[in-house]
């Protein structure tokens, strides 16, 4: 899935119906997941894969073969440490890929002539 995929605008968390953030697969995620794996190494396998994240509920939903798995039972609760790491990744993704989207969304409130709320 790409950060500018229109599907991301309509996907929502199945539990709170709020927006989800795309977490692309990264090499650093596999290293941090391996370090925090602990149990049987499942987190090391799941960590680097692409996923959608709900920071409000601290739940991560996997994307398998390009298909978001958005059943409530397919989401996993993340630890406090992993939540902080994922928030940093979300912020990083928004600054690298979301700059143009953020500028586009704020375009109507710039005070340009003819914009809503300004005198013409």
C-alpha cells in the first residue's frame, strides 16, 4: 500500500471507527521487533511487515499481500514501548510523505481572495 493510496482515506478502525495510519515495512522495524520479540519470535516476523496503526487504542492491524486485515480479532495490542516507537514512525511518515497532503488539506484556510471566511 502506498501512503497516497485513496483507500487510506476511507479505511477506519473496526473498533472506534477512527482513522488509521499506514506503517510501511522497514528494515529498522525488523531490528527493533527482533530486539523486543521476547516470546517465540512472532513479533520479529510480524514487526517489519506493512500494517495500519490506531494510536488511540494502541492497536496494529496487519496488511497481508496488500490486503488490510481489519477484523477486530486480527488487530494486536502493542506495548507502551512499541507504541512510542510506532508514534515516531507515524510522525516520520507524515513529515516525509504527508507534507504535500497536509498543504493540500490546509489550502482553503490560507486567506487567499475568494476563500471561505475571507472578504472578497
